């Protein structure tokens, strides 16, 4: 599967402190985009992400702030549930369940999806990441690189919710 196509999608609102984690990681990885790997900061454009997920990728790696109750800056690899029904998306917010629902409603097949998440410290209305979340950009970028390499090697992660986490 050396020809596998991968979508790397940073999602989140840069105006809400640590919710801007996904866009920041996408920016950090932007120069690594290639014919095989598309890296995009989707921000809160859920409709655009839904359409892009249907563009024939072998894997989608989404990057977002994910509150799970651990120490701020903890990086997770999660297989989200892309099959559970959800409401249609609001064009002004980003809810991944709604993005998956819209993509299913549009038809086509979703690729395997993996979420690289980071435990936020703060989600208030302010631009800029907190120190522990900013420090997680490099480790999360390394995780994304490993997940891309899995596609090149012909393997994918499957089963379970949280696959891996570290502070």
C-alpha cells in the first residue's frame, strides 16, 4: 500500500484557547504534505471536512483538542465512532459526530479514521495555546508521522477507543 493516500486534518477553533491545537499541529506539519499526504487546517469548517473525507483516502488522521480528564498536554490516539447517527452539522461549529453523519448522508465510503487528540487545559475565548498544550505539538506531530508511515507499510490500527496516550 505504498501508494496509500492520507488526509491529515487539523480541526478546532483558534479563538478558543486550546481548541486551536488541531490547526497548530496541521501548520507544524504543513511542509510535509506531498502527492500522497494532504495536510489541511479545517478549523471549524465541518462541511468542508465531510466532503474531503469522501475524496478516496486510505486513512484520515484528524487532530483536535479532546477533553478526557487527563493531565493537560496528554496526547491520545483514538478511533472515533464514525457510524453512530448524529444530527446534521451546523456550519458555524465543528462536531466530528455531525461531520461523519453528513459524510454518510452524502454517500460514498469514509476511510478509516484516527483521531490524534490532546487534553486541553483551557477552552475559553482567547487566542493562543496554553503552555502544556503548546508543548504537545511536537509529540503529536511525531504521532501523526507514525500513523502516516503505517499506511505506507500497509497496516492500520483497529479496535478500541483510546489506542495510545502519553503526557
